[in-house]
């Protein structure tokens, strides 16, 4: 059994006359203690980012602007696709989860991560992920 991805719906305060405000309160709204945020932008629509898993890092991925298509394969071999098309919608990405992302024009992706950046936490070779997956089965 592995941790599974799931979507989070964040508060959306306001209305169409004044606009909206969404919140991620680090005190009690996340399944992990955050250590880092980063964001990506200006990604051409033809590009697929990600193509990796993490040994330990847990993340929440949000499309604060535009649309992001997230494809996920868990270490159990389960496949998930999420279309993030609302600024108050996020997806939880557990450790040992292969993920790829594609972006609409001008999409801005915000990620909240449980670890500081460490390249040794990445599994960037899909055959290595497959080997771990087989051992896990
Ligand atoms: C992930 C997805 C959702 C750093 O130096 N520090 C950092 O904190 C990060 C996140 C990246 N980098 C460097 C590593 C590479 O040289 O930035 C460069 C681009 O990173 P990468 O090719 O991994 O970018 P994405 O968009 O494929 O993946 C990123 C995160 O790296 C990854 O953890 O889960 O977003």
C-alpha cells in the first residue's frame, strides 16, 4: 500500500464583484510540514515537465493561473490524471510518485514542498522507478 494522490479544494473567499482570495495556512491545512515553495511559469504548451518521482518529498501542486494537466503513476502502478483549472484546487503528490505536467499558455504553477531542494531525492530515470515499483509489489 502506498500513499495516494488526492485533490484539495482550498477556501475561496469573496465574490465575482470584488474577486477572490484563497488560502493555504501552513498551521493546519497540509498533510506535511512545508519547507519550500517554488513556482514555474512561461512553460510552452508543447513541453512536458516533471518526468520524475521523489524518494521522500511530498508536494502540493496548484495552478494559480491557467490550466495544468497532471499525470501520475503511483508506486502501486495506479494511474491518475488531474486537470487543475481553478486557482483554489490543488493536488497532493506523495513520495515515490512518478508525475508529469503540461501547461496551458501563461499557466503559473505553485508548489509547496516538504523538503529543501536536494537532487539526490529525485528519481529521474523511469527504469529506476520501475525497479523500485517491482520491489514494492
Ligand atoms: C517537481 C515538479 C512539480 C533547484 O535548483 N531548486 C529547486 O528547488 C527546484 C524545484 C529545482 N531546482 C533546479 C533543478 C533543475 O536544474 O531547477 C532546474 C529545473 O528543475 P526540474 O527540471 O526538476 O523542473 P520540473 O518542473 O520538471 O520539476 C519541478 C521540481 O523540480 C520537482 O521537484 O516535483 O516541479
